[in-house]
C-alpha cells in the first residue's frame, strides 16, 4: 500500500502552520477558534491550518507539561 505522507508547512511571518492531508481541492471549511479544517467535495478533510501558531510558545508549553 502506497500512502502519501502529509505535507507540513509553516509561515513564520504570519504564524500559520498548515498540514496538507490530501492534494484535493477544498470546497468547504470549518472554523474552530484558530483552527480551520478544509474539506473536499466528498467531505474528506484535505488540510488543517493553525493560525497564530508559534513554535516558541509550543516548546514552552511542552516544558510546562514535563
């Protein structure tokens, strides 16, 4: 089985992390706070965007958990 790995990108200037699950065109979206989930015409998730994402804040949060 040949399964494609998700493509992860990050724009530091706009603080947006995007995870592309499939290379299909987005036709619908759900917004949950700073998270946007894009769906294709079959209703499958194709992309997840995290707005206001900071790796520094993420690392600090991990340190607080330890």
